[in-house]
C-alpha cells in the first residue's frame, strides 16, 4: 500500500530537497558519534578528565541514545513527525553550542547525554519521514540508500574531519560544527515537511510503558558499556543489571495490560520487522564494531597520527556510500532477502581478507581488498535492513517501528563491542604491539563468523520475502 496518501505530502518534484534535509540529519547523527574520538586527548587535557572518566565523553552519548530511542519512536507517531524532527534538531544545535563552550568535565558529559537524547528523537523522526513521504518500493528504496550513504559518510569522515578541526581550531570545534548544521535542518524541516496537523485533546502516551522501557534499556546499555572496565561482578554493575531486568519486566507487564501500549502488539506479527530488528543488532555488533579495531590497528600497531587515521577511513567511506546505492539497485532486481544474503556474504569475505592481511609491518595497500569488499557489503546490508524494517508497516506506526529497529541497533553495538573487546583483550594494560595485533585479528575473525551466521539465518526464509 502506498505510504503517501495525504494531500499534504510534497509532490514528486519536491521530494529531492526534503531528502537532502533528511540525509543531512543522518550525517549530523553519525558525525556526532564519531567526530569526538580524535579530540579525546585534547578534551582530557583541557578539562581535567581522568583516564577512566574520559570514556564517558563517548559513552554518555551511546547510553542515552540507546535508552531513549523507543520513546523517541513513539513520540514521533503521537506528537508528529515534523514537530519531533524540528525539536530534536534544535536540541542538537543548543547542546552542541553549550558543549563547545564547556569549561568543566561534568558539563561536557551532561552535554553528550543531551545530544544522545537528541539523536534518539532525530533518528526515528527522520526515518519515519522517509517511510511516509516516499511510497513503498523504488522511490523509498532510493531515499533510504541516500540517507544511508550520508550516515556512512559521517561515520567514516568523522575521524578525518575531527582531526582537521582539532588541529586548526582546537577541541571545541568538533561540537561547534554541529550548530549551523543542526540549526539549518531544523529551519528547513519547518518549511519543507508536511504539517503534522492538530493534536487530539486526549492522547494516551503510555507513560508507565515509556518510563519503564527507557529506564530498562538505558541501564542495560550502561551495564554493557561499563562492565568490561569495572568488572562484571562489581557491585555497581550488578545493581544496574538487576534494576534493568526489573524495569524491562515491568515494561512487559505494563504493555500486556495497556489499552494503548507504547509498542503495539500487532507490530510483532510483522516477520519483516522482527527479522530487521535481529539484523540491525547483528549489523552493529559486527560491521559497526570494525572501525574501533581498525583505529587500534592504525594508531597503536602502526603509529598513525590522528590525521593519517582519518585519511585511512576515506576509502571505506566512499565504498560504503557506493554500497548503499548498489544495495538499492540490487533490491529492485533481486529482492530484499537475496540482496541481504549477497551483501552479508561479500562483507564476510572482506572481513576474512582483512584479518588475514593484518601484520606488524604490512602496508595500507595490503588491506584494500578486504576493506573494499567489507565496505561494499556493509553499505548494501545497511540499505536492505532498513527497507525490511519499513515494509508493510502502517504510516501511523512507522515511528515506533523505526524506534524498535534502531534500539536493537544500539543494544547490538554495545553487546558486540563488549564481547569483541574481551576477545581481543584490548581493554588490558601493558599489552605489547604483537599481543594487540593478535587480539585485533581474533576479533575480526569473530566478526567474520558473526556475519556468516547472520547470512545462514536468512536462508530458511521463504522466497516471498524477496517480493
């Protein structure tokens, strides 16, 4: 059924500019996640972070993004896509401005948490707008490919841009660069996207469900990020884990009894959405974890500078962007299931070649075959899984469907990275370069196996899933 039925939706001729705004929103989200990495040493020195606390410049963003995505998705459906998009973009702009002007460690961590909340609102709002402005089929697939290419570019170019900004202007620039971008998309969204219409006077937001889900998921992501360093049996980790289980159990009970649940039960009858949720978790645990290990390989094993490391991610960025377009074309020709199988198979081969190419004295050129295949598979899989997540979902549920799939994306990332860091032993102290290299190689072998298992899991699905 076409997703664009409202007379307020823009015409076909006007869809190009709204798509540019939505792609820029995804660029902001992915840039904001990745751009701070190369600035961490400067931030730590300038604001007096301890070595242990500096990780929270990154982790505060991840924890709040993962915890609030489900709430952000439902808010998009109930409060209006355009309203949530504009508010989220403004939240990004204001928090980024405060971050760039911060003079204390506590303020900066709080800013990163607020930026994470902004991301948890902006991501499902943008995805829901794509899935309702564009009709299901080739038009939506093209839009998702462009949106995905912008996100991939942000993740990979973030390191390079961060290095340039820190060298030229200092660490505040990695926050201040978001201010004009986020402000511009808020302004553009106000004029380009269809009006949401009046809000009904009575609207059940399922506040108990929202609170228990947000608390449970936030605590879960916190545990997965904090436990590898603090210890899985430490008192704080065990308490947070117990509270997470209690909160999520209460959430299930609330949803069963609610007449207007945060997560409508009929969504879980969509096999495509359930499959996409599993796939987003696997994708982030495998494909999305690789930049962490590549950064370790470049900077620690080979001694690359921040600028050189950023430059090393240029090829993956370009190939991932191309892969999103290849994925869109392949879906039209082969169907979603077949394209996902092909994309994951190509990605697995690339990861294997990459692991085999790692060496203490190897050149960057030696890595290129693995990097190209891996990045091509990553881009194609990214496009395919979001097409699968949106297929067959009613327009009024696109926000929460996007929130569900993006929540599993964040949780999968936290779980995957925690497991892979443990496999690699990368969190240990006094590691030699040889030990680290062996650990990185072992982690990439595990990533290869994970991608292969995901492809195998797709095989039993009926051919009709390709339609």
